[in-house]
């Protein structure tokens, strides 16, 4: 209600505001002098004050009528991490002309290839680079959808702390009924986007400006993530237990978020697990590079903009920043984010409601114990090198059978699943060649070590 009233005031000219404020002061002055007046004077003053209050109420009603009769009603969305922004942006894409779509630009997100793992991560964000608009009709009401490029240095409405231009999406209706139709349509689109079993989760990549750029990334079915027996199931079951018991968390006054650490050698499937969880539970992934952040406030800005029921990925935290190192072995407070700042977002009030926070590391023992303690980390899972039964399941997935001539391998051979699957990637046009190359590689690796 307060928000609506503030919108009424914005539609009011200075004369109307002065009239209402003046009437309010008059009523206040009349009522404050009752104590020093005669009985007759008190009655007269009360009647006068009542009439003044009536005029105030009438003024508010008149304002509301002006609001309803206003020529334009607008809905403005600026938070790129919001599902509302995503659906309205897609709406505008679908309406824009081919000529307008030429204004789409690709921008670099600021991450070097060494800081991202796996093919699902994009270093490019796509969006409108200029002001464009498109017209459509909703429930018989004409509306306009616009993208507006905002310069924080000249705009009074820009969020505090932003220094680079950003795009706001504006939906404009001509009537109050049209405005309500727009709200209903946006609500329908968001509900369909969030609740659909067939929706494609998005990957949001955080920047040190406190915002996220987004992309749709291909689904990753769980059967394509082939870990040692029982490992995927333990991770999936933990997340399912968490998502299925929101009401129990709330009833017991337990903070509704959970943390996982996936640790193990490089190339053992840690990032793939996150992609598969996103597909399995239709949850968006928010990727935050701790190394890209300049201060704790940057981290807070990112965490507070993440919606409920999201996967938050803090990847390779052992190398992203020295803030996570064991304090007994660390030499002073490093620049950038601090350990205290990280701990606050992991389990304090800043941790998004309903979030699943996944940290990956190649060196669990190097982390400060405060990061992995219960409450911040509810499940720690070791993803190790490939073992024989795992290798057979990988071959069945890619080849449809277990080749003859596969050597017996154990984790001691230090062969990662990424090294195995790279054979199928390199020879994707001829899997018979991939099979021969894999057998030759594994036989040599077993003889002389994995670094071949």
C-alpha cells in the first residue's frame, strides 16, 4: 500500500501536495489547542478539524482518481538476476523486429578461461545495447515494452554503487485496466518459467559490479555424470531431502539453506555434478568467482540479489582467494574478500533462502575449518580418479558396450574421468577410432603413469 501511495504522490503536481499537506497541518494545529479552550470552543474546533480531515480524505481520493485516469502506467524491471527480468526480456526479444535485433550486443563477462571449468560456462553475455521498443496487446489492451539504457552517473534512479551503464526494461500501459492486465501477464509468464517441469535452467555469472549476466545452458542429464558407484546418488538424495522439507525447516526454526563441498583432483566431475543437479531440480545456477571480487561488499551485493531456490557455485575456492586458507597457516589478511565476509554469506542472514551452496576445491585440507564445519557445510563428497567399474559404465554410455582389452585401473593410476571422456570428444565422428585410442591410452597410462 505504501508503494502505491508513493506512486500517487509522483503523479501529483506541487499545488495538490501543498494543499493536502497544508490541510494536515491545519488539522494538527486545531486539535493541539483543545486543552486551552472552553467547552463550546472545543466542540467547534473538533467540528472544524473533522471537516479538515474530510477534505484530506477527499484529496487522497481525488489523487487516486487522477492515478487511475493517468495517461500511462509503467512497470520497470532493472534487476537482471530476477526471473521477472528474464521473462520480460524474452517477451521483448519475441516482439522486436529483425532491424531492432541488430542492436543486440555481446559483452565479455570478465572471466579468463582458467577460472571456469567445463563447456557449460560462457564468457559472453548478450543483451540490448540501446533503447528499443515494441508494441503488443494484452487482454485487448495496447501496451509497449521498452529497453532503456541507464547511465548511473546521470540517473537519480540508479542503484547505489553501480558505475557502468545498465539496461532497464519498462512495460507501459495506457489505462489502469491495461496496467492490471500487464501485471497478470507477467505473473503468468514468471509462474510458467519457474514452475514448468520442462524449463531450461539458466546460468548466471557474477561480476565485481554486483550484478549477474545470464545465459541458458544445455540440460545435463544425471546419467551422463558417471561417478564412482553411489556418489551421485548421495549428492542427489541430499539435495532432494533439502528441497522436499522446506516446511519442516521453518517449523523447527532452522535456516533454510544447505552447503556442500565437492573435493578431489581436477577433472573428476565436480562442475558436471552442479550442471546435473541444476537439470534434475530445475534450479538456476549462480556462479561467483571469488577472485573477481574486490571486497566483502561485492560479495554481499551478489548474494543479496540471488532469488530463493537457487544453486550457488563457488568454484575452486582453494585457488580463487587466500581468504579461505587455514588461518593457522595464513600470513595476514589478503586483499579482496575476507574469511569473515565469506562465512557471513555462507550461513548468516545474508545466505539466500532456499539456496544450495556448492563449493568445489582440489585441496580440502587447505581450507579453514570454519568453512567446512556443520551448518555451513552439511555434506562433503570426495570425487576421486576413475576406478574400473566406473570406467566400464563410462564406456557403456558412450560406446554402448565395454570394449575388450580394457586394462584394470584403480584410483592409484590417477586417471580422471575428463581424460577418459576427452577421447570420445576428440573422435566424436568415429567412435570406433575413439575406442581404439582409449584402450591404447589407458594401457600406456597404467604402464608409465597418467601423464601421457
